[in-house]
C-alpha cells in the first residue's frame, strides 16, 4: 500500500467520492421518478 505524502489528498478524495455518491443517488432517484 502506497502512503500518500499529504493527508489533504485523502481529505479531498473523500470529499470528491461523497460528492459523486450524492450526484449518483440524485440522478438515480430522478431517473426512476421520471420513468
């Protein structure tokens, strides 16, 4: 396992993943409701 030099990178990755999860959940809910 490669250690990241900056903890900030991990924080940014977590923020991006959570944001993508919210967008994906919203898209799935919207598409299912639109259908």
